[in-house]
């Protein structure tokens, strides 16, 4: 298969042979998915947010979800192998950390979803990140049509047979590194990780499938706050408020040891939010 280069990533040439063959043994993210779970103590983050939000506008507070996005972004910067993906049977190192996330436009059951995607720079402050996410969420919850919405609406005007061909063509272009840069820039399925906050609507975390379309190697889901029994260092058991994080991870990207250390780092930062 010829290599024409990609607008969003660089070819990785030093992949171990055992890992190099994995995309041919497991061609899709669906069949290479590994499920992971973390339980995070919420108390330290809630205390930190109370102090942090004291100097912020009341209508734009930082939330647990913002801290999760921040923690994930830092870990992807610190563990760059996580920011790789498989396309066309080859490994690619993404240029920059991009996180996609979804939310509901309202709290009713029939309220539609919106998706957003943003680049997270290593040197931005937490306050800068929170403000940027709020700006994106306000646009997503408004009636303003995003670029992604416009593209999808245009595609849905096609007859089903032609639409099916169009999507297959998109996958072929991605596998051959010919997918247009402009479409990658706007598409939330071309990102380092996709994050869903089910806790914001009072739902427990679940394991979400990875998308075979696009280049996302991991899907993270945040659940609601709940009280559970927790063992302390002295062996006693106390009630503590926690939330779950559940991940679906593309095993082909990097080995389990590397990935598990990364997930532990996400949890550690959330339980020690001063590091953020």
C-alpha cells in the first residue's frame, strides 16, 4: 500500500514486529478493544473546585468534567504512544492532542446531542482551558449549526445507497492517507480520545464501543457521583463519594503495561487536582 503522508500525523517506523503485525491480525478497533475501569475519589476534586471557582464567574464554573479533560490531555502529552493510531495497517503519531466530547443540548429525554473537538496545548492554564470548553459548550447547546452538523446534514440529503458508498469511500481515503485535512480538522472521530460525561445526566458509566471509522484509539466514559464503601490505609471501611471512569482502548496502539500506567496517572491527578 503506498504512503502519501497524512495531514494530521507522522508515520511511526520503529514499531516492534509483534505489534506491527497486530493491525493485520485484528483489522478493526471493534475486535481489538480492551475494557478498563477506574474508581476515583471525588472529595479532593470537589474541594479543589470550590476553591478554584471562588475566583471565577458563577455562570462559568470549572467542573469535574473539566478536570477529567485536563487530566486526560496531560497524560496524552506525557505518554505520547497513547496518541498513536492505526490507519492502513500502519502506525501513526498524531500531531497534537485532540479531545472530542459530547453533551446534550438540554436535560429532556428527547433533547439532541452535540459533539465538539478541541486541541489541548500543553502550556495552557486550567482557567484558559475551562473558558474555552465553556465557549464550545455554549455554542453546542445553542441553535447555531456547527460545521460538523452542516456536513452531516448535507450528506443525509444523499440517497441511502449513495451515502453508504460515500462513507466507504471515506474509509478508503483514510486507509490510504488521502482523507482531506479540512474534513479531519472538523470531524470529532479524528481525535486522541472521545469522552462522554454520563454523570452530568445522572447515569452510571458504561463501556462504549470504539468507532472503526476515524482514528480514535480510546473512548472514555465518566459516571455519576455515588457513595460506596472504601477501605482506608488502616484497614477500616468508610463511606466515600466516587465516580467511575470506564475506558474502551484499542489494544493495537500500545501494550497493556504502558496503557495501565497512563490510566493510573489520570486517576492520580484527579485525586490530587493541585497537579492540574
